């Protein structure tokens, strides 16, 4: 180890003559042996350095070019430019050259100033017998115990766990789920100030892992998801230098890289301007040679073109819709180069008759709302996506060989761009009439290949025939004038007699409905959903009603419409919305409900202003009311009803803020002792659906219990489970609640607006019950009768197990069995490891 000629240090308690003698002996010994270590009897002062075994890296004190501040850092020793790769005290500089680095008995590295005050220190959970700090040839500064054989090879601390702005070979970007430690890069504030800047480079673990560059909470760039070889975003090109890998393990997920040729010097740096730059040192050029910079161009801007928009840097303007089967959602803003609203399909989806179109040559969409399995084939992947109406796209997880694994998306597809050379393929859900084609993006052009012209023209002919039939039928019964006013014939068309008997409800005349809603005036509109629009109406006797008008393009067909009528007509409970009647006339399918003046629960709990109107007493009353309503559906009604779509927007509030469960369009009824069923058509709302229903189509009363648990936690927090974001981790709301519960910090979970009105015992009990309801295994979840009992008593509660969908990445391994296939799937997802070759 190289040492300076200093012979004293202020603040030392050693007598000066003894200190000088001891220091001189140590200096001679260390210089002679060229140590790469620091022990308890050695320390480094400003001007001293230690060097890695082969001389690649050096540790010591330095000052940036235009600064007088001193920092402890590591830099390349053999590179003349003095490129720093790590800084210990980046946020606490020393103003002079009095700094000292030493290692203490507990194995702690401590950086002291002139006053012997600690400026920076490492940490350790183990007290070693003989702690030694060593600078490795990789540039990693490590601390271990050389005397204790049990801990000799155990790292007590390493600098690679505390990255700065530089990503070196062997470092990790990701997270350890056991310790909670996240590995990520953070930029320098300026080129002369190594303190932490505003930009970060991290592995986003929500959904399927992808690299994200952010400025604070604003995402600027996304790499694309890992495809088994590299991240499918930047324009990577084949090279003989790097070997990239993403490792999936039970306790950690991380991204790292190695150098195939160890003589090459390469690094990735997150610059103060937010650009992540990968460079290689070339001796002949005496400088760093650029390899890749991201963001690279305007198309790297995160979600520039909005949902289903696609960016092509070779066109003007750069944003367009994914294909001619999509149109801009807001054409006016689109023409003004504001593409943020994206595009929508020309033909709405109609699950389960939808098909899929293969799009090639693309950067994969944002994967934060995705699910993955490492062992499925592409055909199995398609099958899972087909039967889940919330699944919007699928592709192979790993592109090596003929492809393997399954990656599903459950939301609008955003942040797409053309990559003609190294682009990937994805199958996107489309209406059946648009699904007989393939879209391939080449260098500067889009080429649409028609795979089945006969099918296309056949469907077109059928469509024209149906349109003609519908038009003729409309002429018979009604027509719309230019102002949109509906005029009616005196003739009415009702369902047949058997249908009418099944409905067991008053049938409203269409003219009455039209008059009560002022011809479906936009001023009367009070809600909009996937199945249609809800209007406020008033009958002649002054009674207020809510009118749900099924959209022509609705995903809810006549089967679901009739199912909702039949289900709810036979249900009577104070916590279920009351259906007053229906109208099946001409081309209209309409439901008439009692009017709820306070609308839906989501309009309160997810709104910053409105949520303050619900104190703890009212929220607890709402939780209990929903529980009683579900108990009635599951146990006390004439038929056992499984709702399948319980969520905040499907809970309505009357004038007294009493909750009423609504929307029974996809509910399932059972007779006798039936408790469960399965389906190939998974419909519902992502974030509320249970794991066994989402993945395998298995539903039961315990599926509703899971949804209820999610809803309880949302009511408590005022946060949505889907899309929940926390600065300290990538867990969803269920995972966040679980962690706080295990740490005894459940009170930190509640909405701030409740803190003054809440009853501590009721709050903690509600959180506890919510976690019991969202457990991974259906058999572990309580029945709704037990839930009602637990909420209304103060008896001891069982300890909850880990929630299902603990993170938005995947399903974690749990000690339960849904089915043989489901259990295998769960295990495969959690413990598989992907290595790049």
C-alpha cells in the first residue's frame, strides 16, 4: 500500500513520539509489501492509496476538477484521465485534506475528519475477530473476517452494494427481497459535485423486470422487458464484449453483466443530465469510446405516443397508431402533436370472440401490468390470454431458440416503438373481424400482410348483411333525426313469454325511459363503464331512477344482460342495489335501478377532497355493510351467488352512505351444495381478482372473499391496489400492507384523513381481517359468515399468511394446492432462474 510521509494526526490520543515511531514502522512495512488491504493497525490519510492486486483500481482521496472538497473514492489506476467509479462520502465532503480512513473492531469502515468526527461509515451485522478491508481487482471494496473460519469468506460489507453513478461488471441492479436492499444507480449532481443528483437507473420489478431511468418520480426512459438475451428496448447490436444476464431467484432478482474479454475496460455511467452511457476504454485513442447512450432519440421518451401509439424515428411526425385498425383517441390534439392520449381500436373488442394479430419489429410495451410464466409454450400462452378478457397481449418470455415462456399484458399497451433490426414480436388482442392479418414493421415502412383474404372478405360480406338487416329493422321501429331525438312507433317489441316470466320484473316502456332521461341527455349522464352508460332519470310520479343503457359495442351481450336481470330480480337485501325493472325493446337493452345520490364508493375513497367526507365510523360501516351483502349472496339468498367483480366502483352509496353492491352482469348462481366452478372466459377487474381465478379460471365464494379483502385495504388506505406505488419498494398494496403488519406498523397504512377519527382497535382489526381475506390459498381465507363475526367481535384472530399476488411481478410460492397445474405454475414462476448464454 502506497503511503505518504505524514507522521502525525490531529485528534489522536497516542503520545506523539510513540505515534511517530509506530507510524514509521507501519509505513515501511506497507510500502515494502504493497498491501491491498486495511487492517485494525493500519489507516489511510489523505495522500495515501491502496491498489487492487493487479493494479486495475485504486482507492484514496480526490477532488473533482473544479472543487476543493475532498472525497474518498475508487478510480481506474491505469487510465490517465482519473475516472472515478465509486465515492464513499458523496453527500458529505471534507473541506480539507485532514480525512482519515480506518477499520474499527466491529468491522466498520469509518471516515473521520480533523475533529475525529465520523463523516461516513459502512455497516455490519456481525462482529468479526479480525476485520480486514480489501480492494478487489473488480473495483469492489469489501470487508471480511480473516481469523474466523466461519466468516472468512463471508462478506460483512461491500461497496458494490452501494453504487453511485457507475455500473461495473459484477455489480447488480435489482433487489434483495430478504434484506430489502435495492441496487440502483444515481447520478452525480454535476460533473464537479458527486452528491446524489435527481436521476436514477433501476430495475423496475412491477410486472416483468425492465430498466427504467427516472427523474424523481417521473419516468423518462424504459428499456423494454428482458427477453432472455438482453433488454428489448435500446438498439443493441451483437458484440464480443459483453455477456448480460437477469437472474430470478426466490430471494432476489437482479441484472448484471460480465466482460467476455477480461482485458477490456468498460463501464456504464448515469450522467448528471440523465443520460445512461456505456463506454469502453481504448488505449490507442487514449479515451473512452462510446458504445450506447439512452435515451437515444425522441422515440425513447417514455410513453410519448400514448396507448396503442407507436413511435418511428424515421417518419414525420414520429408518432402514429399501431396499425390502420386503430385511430387517434383525440384527433384534435393529435394533429397538434400532442400524442399523449394515444389511439383506440376502430372495432371494439367483444370477448370471447376476439382474436390476436401478430405485430413484429417492435420494442415490447411497458410490462408493469403483466404476468409471466417461464415454462409455458406459445400456444399455452395464447390459451391463457384468450380465456381472460382483461388480457390485452401475449408473447414468448424468452426469444432464444424457437422461443419459450409466456408474458401477458393486462392493460393498455404503451411505450411502443419500431425497431426494424432487432425488434420483437407480440400478439395483440383485436376484434375478430380484424384478427386475420399480421403487421410487420420494416426499416421505414409498415407492411400489412393479409394472411387470409377469403376469411376477410367473408367476414366483410357477413358484416354488410347484418348491417343491412339492422338498418331495416331500425326503420321498422324507430329512427334518429339529425338532432339525435328518438321517435317511436306505437308498436313495442318485448321478449317472448318464457323470457318475460324468467325476468320476474316490471318491463318499462322505452318511451318512458327516453322521457325520464331527457332522451339520454349528456346532462343526465352520471356514469360510464365497459358495458354502457348510466343516466339519471325521473319518472312522472317524481321517483328518481338510475338507467343503465347497454352500449351497442358493449362487451356485455344479451346473455350477461339477462343474467344480471335474473340474478338481481331474485335478491332482496339492504346492502344490494334494488333493480326496479328493465326494458328490452327495439335495439335497446336497459336496466332501471333505484337512484343512489352519492354515486359509487371509488368516487370518495380515491379522491383527495371527497375522501375527507368519510370518517372512520362511516368507512367501518361501509366495510360491514359490504360484508353483510356478500354474506347474503353466498349463504342467505335463495340461490348462492358469486359476484366475481366486487370492486369500489361497484359499491354504490345511498343518501345515508349505506353501501349497496351492484353490477351482477358476470355473477354466477349455484343451487344446492355447489360452492365453486371454473371457466375458460376469465372476466373481472385486474387487481381485485384472486390468483386462482386469474390464472386458472377457478372461482368460488373464496374468490369474492379475496376481492372483499382488497376492497377493505383500499377503504383503509384510500389507495388503489392496482398501480400502487411506494418509494421504498415495488410491492403492490397487498404486499405493502403485509410488510407493515409483520413489522407491527399497521397504523402507518391508514389514510391520513382518518387519523383523528379512527378507533385503534377497529382499525387494526379491519386490516387484520383484510389480510386474512387476501391470503394466497382459497382454503386459508375465511368465509363471509366468519368475516362478519370477526368484524363484529373482539375475539382472537388467526395469523394471516402471505397474500396472493404479493407483488405485481408474479405469484409467490405458497404452501397450498389449487390444482395440480396451478401448483406447478406457481412454483415454476417463483423459483426459476434465467441465465443469458
